C-alpha cells in the first residue's frame, strides 16, 4: 500500500518496550512522511503515560483489541501470548498488520486467509536480520537451501523454553556452546523470544520446515550475530549482521525498531528502494 491521498496514515502500536517506544517517538517527531500516531497499548497504563508524556501529540492509550478501530496500520510488539489479541482484530478490520512476534505467525497461517478475506495485509519487517529481499528474489529463481546461524551472549538466551526444558546451564560457559540445531519451526517453539528472525527468514524463503537453524551461546560476544547462507539456481550467497543489543532488552537488537520504521516509511514514501 502506498499512501497517495492527503490524509495521513493512522498508526497504532501494541507495546511500548524497546521497539514500540522507539517507533512511536519517531512518528510523533514527524519522522515518517504522511503518518500520525493515534493509539498505543501497554500492559502498564501508568508507565505508558509517563513514557509518552513529552510527545508533541500524545496518542490515546487503549486496550489491545481496540487498536484497529483507531488506525490504518497496527504494529505488534507484545509478548507472544498476546499476539492474537492484536492480530485478529486488526485483520478483521482490514488493516495493515505489522507483526514482530513472527514465530507465532508460523502457527497461525490462517491469519493470511483472514487478511485476504477482509482486504487486510500482513507485512513482516526484516527485523534484526539481513537480506530478506535477496532470499525472496532467490526463491523466485529456484531457492534450494537456507540456513541461519544465530550466536548470542548467554544472557540473551536465558529463560528460553528449550534451555529450561533441557536443563542447559548458561552461567559458567567458557567457550561457545551449540544449543540447538533443527528447523525454523522448532527453533521458534523453543526460543520464542529469540528466533523471530528465523521465522521471518522462513516466510521469505523455503518455509519453516525446510529452513535450517543453529543457535549458539557465546560468552565471548557482546552483540547478537545472525548469519544467513543460501544456495539457489540464480545465486549463492551468505550474509552476516552484528546487532547491538537494546539497552532495555538484551534479547532485542537496536536495529529491529529501525527496521519497523523503514517498513512504515515504504507505505507512504514516493520512492521505494529494494524488492
């Protein structure tokens, strides 16, 4: 969707954490052409009020299910357990829905049918990854293999269901440790707060069962490293990105919020670069 009328696109954001607050502030500052922030939702309403108190035009703070009635575009940045509370109302209303909890989407692909039926659209930002445009292009040209290798400081992987269920000790690592090897679907289940990048890669390429993922805990790292390698009939390529963790949440790279901003800019910009 490209905004061509004189009416600005209305944006609502679910969640005011590391990602949501950064996006909200950029829009409030007028950083995205022809877009206004109309509503936000947060678990702690009092804290949300404090966070937006210096905004030029503070948005309404509403319940998750009410965001779609106040906006044309809904960005989701909430814990995975609340994903559907944002997604379903947005798509039922025919809105543009931009999810960050992409791993949950893998298990609810019926939402794509809902978007089609109601005239909505699901746009998945690249997030803390790199090169999804190249993966999509290679898919059109005969994509054969896709692999993601994730390397993170141990603190960024603590509390993951896979780590807890397998009794993995991340406290006393002296060298890199491979925690997981399997499909993107399995990775999203075992590391729901860490592997949204794997889900996005899967949706861009071969799907969640054919996309291979390795996850490493590396005590020598201070940044999250994502490396993608692909083979196809049109090109073989590998890409790597080192993400600086957010000061608010070590599991989230700072670039994730800026990826959302870039995706929002595409909706209204008269010039769009990249596939």
